[in-house]
């Protein structure tokens, strides 16, 4: 696989407090190495606050790593300058979680879609950019496009705003998109439509997607025949083919996530045993447990788990970070 974007032992530490309280350090992403090729989809799943969004932002250069490197087409993005950096910025786009903050509420939709088309010289002039913007709206299923272009965001629904956010992300023809919880704030009835739209775009343009979600059912839908990575407290603990990981999870934390997926039938849901965790409390990122960070909750923890951090190892065709293997 030719790598389009990769992280090489990337760590991100945030400093919090300091003025009136003691400084604390939060290791949001801890020594993560990932690789995405062209035309690839990788779903990143895990509980809220496990570092998924931070990793996505590092890969877009919206924040810089504390250590390690993010490589775009083999080059460290921190060393890109001038034209090369502009090219990276164009090729790496974000579809954010909150469609209500995506667009400037004081500007019409047209004013959000035209500037990137002109900035990256995709359109030669305003007239051409407007025509392209209308075509983009049609492509993301918004019509009549001329009417939508003249609307202010407050006159659009959450689903429509998210479609516009997608239109803006694809307007510059990126090679790589980070979709960060892109359907979590959308009404449940509209989610499948937005997911299908992103999948259509992926197929049409062969765009590489890092799809971030806390919802395993959504990850399964989006990356059914692709790959999934499970994250816990800043570490990747399992990566493999989506169906294989969900049908036969190897890491104890992945097993917990799979067992926690809601069952639509309330009778079956009541009969299902709760995931067997030693503790329901998620450890603090300020003071994470030593060794395997999951050992305080893991029902299978052994002595070595408290002492040694397990590394990702190839197990049954996938990567798993657990001393059991
Ligand atoms: Fe559980 Fe130990 Fe595996 Fe961590 S390394 S998941 S504590 S068995």
C-alpha cells in the first residue's frame, strides 16, 4: 500500500491549568502510528475523550504533535512550506461534528462556498465559482441550488447544513477527509442519508477517509468492507477488517464496545448480560494507569498488565495491543 497520510509515533500532550492551579498535562494521543493509503477508509472508534478528534486534528495539521511525525505523501507536514504546504492544506479537509458552527451565521451560503474555489484557483472567476457552487449543492442533494446559495444558515436544517459542510470540504477536490462525528448531531432519520452521501463521494472521487465516531453501529455501516481502529485513552488497541473485528473482537476493550452496542429488541436487550468490566470508571488522562491503561477495568488483567504497556502485534491478521496475545 502506498501511504497517503500516516502518523509515526505521534504523541500530543495538552497543558491545562497554570494561572491559579497547578499545571497538569493531558496525554490525549500516545505514541500512535497509523497509515492510510489512497482510496482507503479507516473508522476510528472509542469512547468520548479517548483522543480520536485530537488524532484527526493532528493529521490535518490543525494542531501540532508534541512528539512524532505526521507524514503526507512521505513528507513530514511540519516541514512543508509555500506551495507544498498550500497543496497539503487543499488536499486535507475536515467535515466537522457541529453543522451549526460550520458556516458563518452572518453570511449567505454562497459566501462560504465561493472563497475556497477562488483561493485554490479551481474556478477562474466569481461567475464560474458560483456555477460550481450550485453544482456542488446539487451533488450533495440540495435543491433548488440557486435558492440555497442565497439563504443564511439560520434558514437551513441541521441535515442541510451538514450537506453544505460536505460540499465545502469536497469543493477543493481533496485526497483526504477527516469526518469527525459527522452525523452525531444530525437527527437519526437523516443520518443514513448523510452517511450514504459521504460513501458515494468516497467511491466517486476515491477520497481517503478517516471516519471518527463513538458509535460502533455507524462505524460498521460506513466501513463495512474496510478497516476499523479502536482507541482507548490515547492508544490504538486494535486495528483490522471491520467485520472481522466486530464479529470476533480480540482486545478485551473491543469486546466491551461490541457487547455495548444497543439491541433494537427490548426483550433481547434485557436478557443480554452487561459487559463484564472490573470498573465502570474511565481513568483520568491526567494520571493514566501504568502498564496497559485498560488494566483497571479489564476482567482479564494479569500482573504484567500493570507493569508493561503492550505494543501492537500482529494477531490473526490484525494488530492487537494486549499481553494475552
Ligand atoms: Fe487486559 Fe492485560 Fe490485555 Fe490490557 S494487556 S487488555 S489489562 S489482558
